[in-house]
C-alpha cells in the first residue's frame, strides 16, 4: 500500500492541500515503512490558479491508495475520491507521526478540515 501526504517541506502535513507543492509518498507493508519519497505535485498554489479541474494533481500519486491532508476544499476532495483515493483529513502535522498512527489504526480524522474553496 502507498500513502501520499500533502506537504510543503517534506516533514509536516500541509495545512491546505492546494498550497502544498509536494507529496511525501510512503510505501508500507505489514505495518512497516518500506520506502519514502518526495514527489512534486502539479498545480500547487492558490486554488484559483487551477479552477475546479484537479485531475492533474493526482497523476503522480496514481499508485497510492490513501491521501492524508491537513485541509482541503470540497472540489479537490471530491476529485480525490473520484480518483479512488481514501482521503484522511487530520490535525497532527508531523508526517512520521501521522504515518505511524495510520498504521496503528489510531489516526484521528477531522472531517471539518474539508471546506468550501476559499474558506480556511
């Protein structure tokens, strides 16, 4: 399984998916991290730069099953779901902690982090 985490610095979960220029992609098996890599995310920046067509933002994580975000607009959320991703909006920011909590089954989801565009 592969988990993608929206990030700005490779260490923390970005507070807003649309402003994160990267993904940290973690491959896991049997509760252990096998590999971790950074991938550039298309169309990062202000959500108005890419409108409501979010498809290209998921191309580089087509091999992932899970997307962890610290916040996300509803159009991007709906697009991620349409691409077959399980979206996990969460408050913790340390990527290593988030990945371990996901593997342990203890990562708390916060659905309030999915919002209308322009509302944070």
